[in-house]
C-alpha cells in the first residue's frame, strides 16, 4: 500500500508546480511587455526590441543590469518603488512611480535575464 501512495504524492506535487510555473512565465512575459513600453525609450530591454533607445548614450541594457552581482529582487523593488530613495538618488534615472503590479512584473522579467551559474 505504501508503494502506491508515493507515486500519487509525486503526481500531486508535480500538478501543483505546473500552474505556478505557468503563472511565473506569464509574469515574466508581462514584465517584458511593460518594459518594452515604458523602459525601452532609454534602455535596451530586449535585443529584438522594435526601436533603439532614444537616449544617447543609452542607459544600461537590461541584460547588463541583471548580470550585476548586487542586483536582487529586493534591490530592484527598492529602486523601482522608491523614486526618491537612496538607490535612485545615486543613478541618473528620473524619479517616477511605477505601480506595484507593474514593478513586480518588470522585476520578474529582469530576474529572468540573470545569468545562471
């Protein structure tokens, strides 16, 4: 009887993980779309974006930002959600307020670009 229960637990665990992975993939896709609309004016958000940044020279590429060792979800949240915070004051990025649902999506997209060791 124990042998038949173990596979059932594995099946149920995998079934629960599937929707979570789908939701995360959707959040990353939403973040990419938001970033292409809002951030691509200054940054290279994706190598295949329709138009290059208008800012000359452009702000750092999203892939470069994601590759920085000190970039975490928490640091990105602090940067995006506190337009007049210390992290933002140290950058040339203008102070604007991004709604939390958009920041969450953009953060998910940026973290998806982080190189894996």
